[in-house]
C-alpha cells in the first residue's frame, strides 16, 4: 500500500529565504505540527481556530502529478513535515530528477535523502543531534535580541562546519522593530561571517498568493500587511 500524506497546500512560487533565495520552486506544505510556535506564519496547519475543513491525503504519485512543467526544485515544508515518513515522497520526486529540499525545526527524525535541509530551531521543541548534523543551513527566527544567543547554543555540535550559513530572520511582526533589527545587524558584523542577515522576500512580493492553490494566510505573529 502506497504511503499517503496530509497536504495543506501546494503551489508554484520562488524560494524567499536562504542560500536558494529567488530560485523558482514548487512548495509542498504538509498538515500537522506539534511545535506550536506562538508567531507561526502557517497556523492553518495545526491551530484549532484555523484548521481547514478539507485536508487531502495524497500519495507520492498524486503529488508528482501536480508538478508544473519545467519544475526543477521542490521544497517540502509545513507545519512540521518531519513528523511524517518522507522517504517515499522524496524517492518519487527524485525519480523525476528533481532537487528536493526540506524545511524543518529539527525536532524530529528526518526520513528521506534530501538534497538540501534548512533547519530552523525552535525553543518549544529543541532539535535532535541527528537532525543538526544533516542541516545544510540554519535559520533563526528572532523575536528579541536574546534569541540570537539562545539559538546559537541550541545548534552547537562537535566539529561544526563553519561554512554552513546561519540566517537571522526578524519574526515578521517584528520586521520593523529597531531593537530586533539592530541586534541582527550587530550579530552579523560582530560574528564576522558566522551569521547572515535574512529576510522573507516572498512576503514582499506576495508571490505565494499568485497561485490559486495556496491557502489564505493565517499568521499568528502578524501578516505582511501589518508587518511590512
């Protein structure tokens, strides 16, 4: 019997964050997340006030059939996608010779041979060592200046590869907060290459909403109209 996944939404967009910023990408957002960040920008995947009535379960083959022509990169996100066994889905996408990326909190075992893993640690579910060592880049969501040191301590691993970027993103409702922005600027300058200033470019363009298959935004921490 083929694996199935609860799919919150799928849409054609571009990657708005990290090393692959600006590259065209097809997003697969799985339903479900036990982490429950209070500022979550995808609260419809778990919050009881926003859970949609229709959450389809789809096989890897059904998901692959939704890919647009010319697609080269697929990003699996959530919610928290790693609560699911993603190996069958990754294998099906690799059969199409696609690059498959994962966005995860790192708090759950990662199943599947991904081409790129972005790990965004959360204080409500700390990352596992097994996830940390697989990460290709890190993303810290900064609500307050002290978050930078807190998350830095969470990702310490033996023989840490210095070349792996660590992005500092202001939590979107704080993206005009001078205290948060100044702390990120100082960390980037003082770290001398350890940290990079990050942003959520897709929200500026509102590119996700250009695909009718994306769901309406349900952010707990402020949407693009309030935050930018």
